[in-house]
C-alpha cells in the first residue's frame, strides 16, 4: 500500500490506524471510526467546515450518509510524513438524499481526494481532507434544470440565493 518498502514501527502503527479508519467508514461502523482518535476532528478544506468532537462528527457522518448511503473509498496511494499519513483516494457514492439544500439527484460521483491524517506520536488528532468541489458538483448536478443550478450551488455554499423564485422551486 505504501511507497516505502520498510516501515518503522511508528509508521506501521499509524498506517494500521488509517487503514482501519477507512474500512470502518466504508462499513459505516462509526463507533469504530470514532475510536481511531481520542478526540475526533475533521477539517474539510474546500468548504471550510470543521467537525470537532464526537457529537459533531457523528452529525457529519449522519448527514453525509443520508445523502450518500453507499459512500465508499478506493485508496490510490498511502504515504508517510513526519507527523502524518497522507492518503490519496477516490471517494464514490450515489446521491440518494438531501445534501445542504441540493435535493437527491440519483447521480453517482467519483472524486479524487487527499486526506492528511495528522498524528501526535501514534495518536490520531485530525483528518484534513482536500478535494475539488467542482468535480463533485459537476457529476451530482447532471440533469438538474439549468435555472435551478445557481440556487442549489448557493445553498451548498451557505449563501443566500439571489433568486427567491428558484429557492421556492427547490423547497
């Protein structure tokens, strides 16, 4: 899985935590995922979202799995840095539930991402995720009437819509 042939004991422990974390997320065993760090902390860089603590992270899981009940990962590459494990992966899913104002489209997505699993020693303290929002949106919004796209994207970005008529059509 890694690009190195010989791992240190610390790197091997960190890698096991990260691989378990990914597997538990795919199985939707969120108790096990939360158990991979003493204080769960997610940072989603494209949206600026921070989910901190058990309750907040559980809510994040509930919302994203409601929107994408089949969400899963395909790991491309795993690398080690001094204080982290960096994972490049595909995130896949089908939009079956609401997502921040976007009604379910039934469209599937496949988005390449990077996650930095930040450690203090062998303790996971943060998962920081980077991805291209446009790649995902382009796939999710296929087939949505063009006049609704602006209002949906504004809702996703947490901005008030400039066209109340479009908002009413979504609700």
